[in-house]
C-alpha cells in the first residue's frame, strides 16, 4: 500500500531553513526549495547538508556576488532523487 508523503507548509519549510541556513534564508530561497521539494520533509531535510556544503565551498563567490544562494539551491536540487 502506498501512502502519500506528508507535505510541509511554506511556513514550516521557512522555520526549518531559517534554523539550518540562518541569514541565507531569503523568501526566494524558501520558495524555491519548497517548490523543488514539493514541501516533502525528507527532501527538504536531505537538501540542507548539500546546501551547507555548497555554501562553504563557494563562500568567496557568494561574498563577491558572483553566485547566488538560489544557484546553490538549483545545484543541490539536481542531486535529489525526487
């Protein structure tokens, strides 16, 4: 029997991401992550470590403005098996 995965509300997604990503949690980032994961908790949860790693590896580019957090979200989403 197949049960649907519970979906997070956008407010729940926001709360999880703010705790994990801190100041990088903009409304655009929240909306994009909620969209690409369909609000499925497991997918949001799996995306966080990837985002933290990508943010650390690209810290200089982010600071210089050559890369946006949304770009990292897209890269991390590409690695998810949804």
